[in-house]
């Protein structure tokens, strides 16, 4: 499955240009997360990495479609 993924903050620094077209085996958010962690090991160093699908935070078991708008949301800090 080919997915267009928007990147922000440190995820853009680690992976590169945004959006990225990423091809995964499988159909769920967990499959995408596993693919990203296997291919971009620096992502595993993030305290949290949220995945949003169609402007809503997604659970790992959510089924993805190629037409979905997917975004990687890195940890946010500030003061």
C-alpha cells in the first residue's frame, strides 16, 4: 500500500522532504509505525510519536486507505 505522509519537526529532519510517499506491507497504523521504526531507527529515540489520520489521532488498529491524509506528529515541547 502506498501512503502519502506529512512530516513535521524532528520527523522531517530524520526522514526528509514532506510529504513522503511510503510503501508498506499491511494496512494498519501499526504496520506503518513498524515500517517507520524499522527504516528510520532514529525515530525510536522519540519519547512519543503520534500518527494522525484525516486530522485525528489514530489508534494502532485503524485500517488505512491510500486516500487518507496521514501525518507524523513528533513530541511537542515548549515553555
